[in-house]
C-alpha cells in the first residue's frame, strides 16, 4: 500500500488596506460586520454607567460663541457604522459640526477611520476618554483628540456630501454602455481583423504551418423603423 506525502501549504498574509495619516492608529476594517441596523450597543453595567456619566458631563459644558471646536480621530471602525450611525451616536455627547468617514474612491468602501469635529474641544476630550479602547463588535476603537496644529485644511473635504464614484469611472461607463453606431461596428471589425492577420503572420515567421480559422463577421442587423398608422 502506497503512502501519501503530506504537503505543507504556505499561508499568505491577508492584504492590508491603506493606512490613515501618520501618528494615528487604524486598521483595514475588513470584517464584514453589519451594524447599520444594530447601533444600540450591548454594554456591561460598568461601561454603561461610565458612558452615561460622561454624556451628562459633556452636556454640562458651557455653550457659547467663544467655544473652541475640537477635532476627534476615530479608528478601527467596524463596517456598517457609517456617517449616519456615527452622527446619531456621537450627537448625544454634544453638537457634531462636521464628520468625514474615509472611503476608497474606487469602491466607496469604508477605510476604517473617520474625523469628527465637535463644537467644543472639551466635549471632544470627554468623548475621546469615553470611547478610546472601547470594544465594538469585535473591534477595539481608537479615539483621540487631534491637536489643532495637526488638523489639515483638507481633513473635512467633502464632509456632508453623498459619496459618489469618480467622474472618470462614470464617463467610462457611459462610453461603454452607449448605443453603438455603424462606424463603431466597422472600427471594431477592423481591430479584430488586424489582430487576426498579425497572429497569422507571426505563425509564418516561426515556421509553423497552420492556418487560423477564418473570422465569421456578420453585418449588424438594422432595426426596422417604427411606422405610425
């Protein structure tokens, strides 16, 4: 009886998505955990009491025109916790002025980190203290206040707007799906015939006696015109 040899397979590491700006932790956020319909997080009593106490503390912050805005960095965000869910959750601490979730320009998928601007930097500090290292659906959130000098002018570029695919992609889609004309058809036939001739010439140069099958190119069938009676 023959024996089978055991072959060890090399396990390839999982690809990692683009990282957030330097000095801030994030991760690929590739866990397909949909929390869009389950925003009400299940907390233990200790964590629940801490969050409730900090929400009350944040609401006691004095409001006025002299308040200094505070920008918060939020990393390791699970899929499904998007702009609407984040704004709804963090608004219980205080006024959210701007919010931008980083997304891939091609797929529009979340990159797992966001920037949130609160009307008061004191509220932002309370939120960072409350939510940093908080476990949400298997992911350990990273939450910290961004110093004002590190807030780039393009940090909130496109915040509040509905994400859309790039204009180049939309343009290519329209060109591909547009109605083809007779000139387009003739151009396509010319390209195919040219490649066919090049392949045949290449075979002859290599000394291979083989005739490629002839191309079966049919003329486009014109649609009958609609006649009104």
